[in-house]
C-alpha cells in the first residue's frame, strides 16, 4: 500500500520505518528542513535503538521510504494518510494543544485527489478524529475519504519491538470498508494472530488514554506504597513482586521510583482529566495520580536535601526520562537535578545519550563524559535513570574519588547490603 506519514517525531518515524518493514511504500512529511536532511542521510534525529539500521535499509536498499517537506502533490496516489504530529499539553490550561493537528487536517483537505483513509495515530482527546472529519468535509466530498483512529502504544527505547510485536492493534472506524483497509495494512500482524480490536472511533480514542492513565496509576500507586514501606521498614520491591504474581495485577509498571515522566504519561493523564471535565465528568482518581506524581518531585528532592549536610557537589547519574532514550521531556531526573541546583548544590552530571538535550534544558548543570568523572569530589551520588551501565559501577574506585560515601538510588538498582559493606550510606526508594 502507499502511505503518507505527516510528522516524523518519535511516533511518525518509527511508524513509517516499520510499515516499510511490512513492505508498504512510505512517504514521510516534515516541515523541518534540518530534520529532513538528517533523515535523507539515513540517520535517525533522535536516539532509538535499531532506527538507524531500519532507516538505512528502507532509504538506501528497498527504497520504500522517501521524505518530503510538504503534503502538496504527495497525496495523489496515497491509500492511507497518518497524522503523527505532536499533541503537547498547553502549559497553563493543562489541556492538549491540537493546533498542529488542525493545520495538517486543512492541508490534507486541500490535497486529497482520490479515496483514502485519514488516520489519527497521534494521541488525541476523544472527539478529535471526528473534528478532523468536519474540517475535511468542508472541502472534500465524503465519498473521497474516511477517518480512522489508530493509536500507538510505542515505548521509547523499545519502539520498534512494540510496533512489530504489539500486544494488540486498535482500529476505530465508521464503516467496514475502512476497517478492512486497515486490516490489510496490518496484514503481517494479522497473519501472526496479533489481536486486532475493531471498534468505534471514540472507543479507540478512549482506549489509548485509559491504557496510559492506568499504567501511570500503577506507577503512582506503587510509589505511594514505597513511601509507607520506607517508614515501616518494609521492602517495596518485594511487595511489588508478590503483588505481581497475582495475574489480575501483573508485575509490569510496579517499579517504585521518582515518578513517571516522558512525553506521554504526564500529558495524557492531564488531557484525559481535562477532556472529561469538559463533559462534566470528574476523573478523580486520574487527578489524584497527576497530583501525586507532581508532588513526588518535591518529596524526593526534600529527602535528598535533608540527608546531605552541607550545600556541596552532587554527582547526578542519568538525565533521560527513562533508559535507552535521549529524551528529557518531563524527565524526573532533570526536574530533581534542577531543583537541587536551585537549592544551591553544584550538580555534576553524566548520561549515556541525553546530555545534548539536557544541556538545552538546563545549562547550569555541569556535564562529564563518564559516571566516574562526574563523581570527582562529590558529597553524594544520585542514580536518577536506570541505565544498564549504572548497574555495575566500581564502588571501590568511586569510594576513592567521592568526598562522602552517600548514594540515593532512586531506581533501586542496588540493595543496601551491596553498598553498606563498602561503607556507603545507602538510600533506596521504598526500602
Ligand atoms: C508510554 C507507554 O508505555 C506507551 O505505551 C505509550 O505509547 C507512550 O507512553 P514511554 O513514555 O515511552 O511509553 O515510557 P514508559 O516505559 O511507559 O515509562 C514512562 C515513565 O514511567 C518513565 O518515566 C518511567 O521511568 C516510569 N516508570 C515506568 C516507572 O517509574 N516505573 C515503572 O515500573 C515503569
């Protein structure tokens, strides 16, 4: 099939590359000329394991992927157009900024030449896909298009695997014709018996928000349990393990830490609650999850500050919002490191991939090229993001370069036993 993907961010580019892997012909559209230059060279503009290889294969070998700077003249023979532009939260109102979506809908309406599907893959509040239909109907006959909701469930750092081996594919349509075209698109997964859930458009849009909000709720829940474990001397990792053995609960997304970050969970819980509020529905649990997660940054920062005597140098390891990504959007590590800087600490940082993005976020942080260099002269180490390379640090070597042997293991990579015998004062999360 011939696909057009509008927006080459974390979602659009992975979607385009993986559909090319399925054998479809893909035209990726992005207004950012600099980004297009990087893409045409076969490079991925962000760190995502496997993307450079996949792009190189489908740009240079199969030639199934091409890049264009605008929609004009690129729709005439497309079967399906995916909207994968950013849908960030508006800073003040805590609601979704859909301006990029409306802009793309207008451009699509101006350029549809033959029957095609217009698919929202960006995470959009319930009702958005139907609004897109209204915009296009203003200029295009209903016979020439159908709208579809097809939300993504890609995790940064494992996005290709999540696309190629999804737990399920959600397809929201208005009719059997568009449902069948989408099933043809996902035929390689259909043949592997991946569950394909065909439903209405609004149901599909809700499934996305409800799924992300529930995962965020699991995280906020175990984080609050961790706070109680700390004061009663229980171990939250053992609590989570024992809970997860119950198949009704499941072990995933029960790792206690500094809270959830990234470009999805924080914005999705806010958008879900604000969309519901407009319909006079109070998602009180989701509101509580959002508040609990926001308050956690202060709680963790205060815990660190109250356990370090003087305003001195701190070694902060891991700045990305999670491992295996260079993304620092809504990163709890960045928020905590910045808060400690504001409180007068000198912050020496290292992250395997995210330092360029971190520098743009906060140039007051001091950046080093290794975990050990960042430890030099520090009064404490904070592990903010659980990169694999932090899982076997040489603490004997670190002992010699630290001023004081204190460690705040926000992600519970180590155990108190591991480090107490080396003379460290160990602070985990929930134990
Ligand atoms: C998430 C959803 O998982 C994905 O399905 C959706 O499409 C996009 O949003 P992502 O934001 O890339 O993916 O990362 P994820 O792995 O879900 O982690 C989100 C945040 O939760 C991170 O800050 C992570 O550190 C935190 N987290 C995750 C925990 O604190 N504990 C956990 O057990 C799991």
